[in-house]
C-alpha cells in the first residue's frame, strides 16, 4: 500500500504520511507495526495546518485534536510527536480492554487503528474487544465491518478502512 497522503486539498498544506511513520518507527516507543501505522496514517491523512473534521472538531497532523489551534502550522517532528502520543493512548486502551499484550502484532495494530478512530470509550465495551479478551481472535477480527456508520449512514471511507483493518487483524491468525 502506498504511504502517501490521500486527503490533499484546499484545506492546507499536507505532509507525507511515510515520513511521519519513519519518524515514529525510529523512536521505537510504539508497539503498533509499520503496516498498522500506514493504515491509520493513510486513512486519516496528514495536514500541517488545522482543519475542522467531519465531527466539527479542530484537527491537525494525523487525526490529532489535542492542542490543534487555528492559524498554526506544524513541522514533521511536531506531527510525529502528537501522533505518537495519540497512538500510545490507543495502545493503552487496547492493552487494558482487549488484552492487547496477548494479541499478535497484526491483530494488535488493527485494534489500535479502530481505537484511534472510534475512541476508547466506545471500544472498551465493544463485542470486538470482548472477543479479543477471551482469545477469540477470528471472531474479534470479523467485527470490524460492523463499525462503518457515521450516525445512521454507512460511510464508504469507513467501509474501506474497516476491511483493511479486518485483513490486517486476520493476517497470521489461526
């Protein structure tokens, strides 16, 4: 999969997801694997300047909402630092509520992707995370397609992302 930003447009200067992934991996602080980071980065897009996301929240970098301020512009290093903290938060959620330390690397990385996207409060009580806690990995991985709605409407971007997450989740699972 290419690691280029797919959300370029009039909303401001874009950044290269591949560069941010490389910075993240060189730091060695996250467990999420390269494929998982690429999946999240490509799905979220990367922007140097703040924009308002579909949920009406000021966002910058790669899905970052913490400290995003209109009129600012971030460097690759700032974007990577913010994203790393957000990924570490999602990893902590997966570890706590989906027995993440027992999950294989690809399953863990897919679970981090959805926790990053949907948020820990929604995922912690999900059927998917319950399956993971009980070691039912295939059943848990097959829950991804249920998370494709924005309100009552199925969103094509989420359909594509969830299928990519499901495939990553199942890769190497017996």
